[in-house]
C-alpha cells in the first residue's frame, strides 16, 4: 500500500495533522526528518489510500513548503498502529475503547466501542475527549442531537449512551456513513442514529444539542447554519479549536453566548447557547 510522507517544519505538525484528519486519515506517525539550518523538520507518515491521483489531488491543498512523497509500504506495517492503541478514559466512568481490544472496566462504566475504519477517529484525540465531556454535561434524557462532522460516529454513540433520544449524524466524507452506522449498531444504538452526507445547509430540523468537532475555518464558514439548526433552548458544543485562540470562532457565532470552556493538550471545546 502507499504511505503518504510529508516533510514539514516541526512547528506546523499540528496544522498538518488537522488537515490530514479532515481528509480522513486513520493514523499519523511522526518521525524525525532532516535538519535544516533555520528549522527542525519532521516527517508525518500516513495514508490516503492507494490511488496516487487521489492523493495528489488532496495534496494540492497543502502549502507549497510541505514536501510530500508516496512510499510503497508493507500493508502489515501500515496496520501496526492497531496493536498499540489503548482505551481512552474520558471520565472515571466513561471509556472509549478500540473495538478490537478487550477493556477491563468496573461495572457501571460506560464503554463505547469504536472501529474508525477509514475515518477520524478512534476517540482518543483531545478534541473528541473534550466534546464527549461537554456533550455529557449538556444532554438531558430524550434530547435530539445533530453531530456535524461525525467521522466514526463516536460523538453520536456517546450521546446515545448519555440518554439522547435521536442523533442525526452528518459528514461530507462518504466513508463516515458506513463506519458511523456500524459503530451505532456495535454499541446497540442502531435505531437511534441516522447518518448521511447531507450538507448542514440542507438540514431542516432544529436540535436540543448540536456538536461540531471541526476545524475553526469550517466552523466559521458554517456559523449561520449552526445557529439556524440550534433550537431556542439548544446548546452548541464546538471543538477543533486551539486553546486561547478561538475568539474569532465565537465572534462568528454571535449572538450565541459562551457558557463553558474546557481545555486539553492545547485544544479547547466551547459550549454556547442563546
Ligand atoms: C475532527 S473530525 C471529528 C470526527 C468526530 N466527530 C470526532 O469528534 O472524533 C472532523 C470531521 O468533520 C468532517 N467535515 C469536515 N468539514 C465538514 C463539513 N463542511 N461538513 C460536514 N463534515 C465535515 C470531516 O470529514 C471529519 O470526519
């Protein structure tokens, strides 16, 4: 299979990782790259599939200073990340567990089993952890939820585990549809989660809780729709924004007001309401 290798300044790893997650990669490995006189370069190893033309098209969106190449790798090597992942404890009583490994959890623990397939994510990214926590704080039994950018469906699955009555999950990536449906069924919530590639602009309903763990520029782009689909007593949870650097996103969402901010490893989740 083809690995996509991107050499870039170390200071831009987060930016590049975000871009790659948004493109639907499943894993990213950081390796030390060549050293430049004025900067330290690293290499990000990942995969966008085996079609070189598709990868080249996606790479057109990268800044010119990121140098990328394709490397043929053994498929078994590309899958080794699966052997090294561990469960992610979101709270003392909530754990997100890769579907293929056993988890030992005290009784009463909410165990969410996730297989990411070719989507973001496994549930271990700080933005996902923050969003699950904020979701739990915002949900009430029977609440309706819109998950914008559902990826593997982990947030919708969590919402159902916390009592949501119905979740509409949307993502522009077609891969997210099958993966989210499978994770919903895997966790016993197949009847409560509806997933599609419907653009948020075409969503007609309004919801008690809207979650969007997407990068800041996209959140700003869809701010009007996020407000439109939020019910009068609704709560919006956004993540995918950097700690202390989300004022411009909050401004775009005005007149919604911030009611809570939580931060983890340089990322933030922000909860807003009317
Ligand atoms: C950071 S991932 C979040 C995945 C998952 N919700 C989580 O929290 O782990 C962002 C997701 O948003 C999707 N996405 C990006 N732009 C979007 C848009 N304009 N509309 C819908 N989904 C979008 C990407 O395909 C990706 O699956």
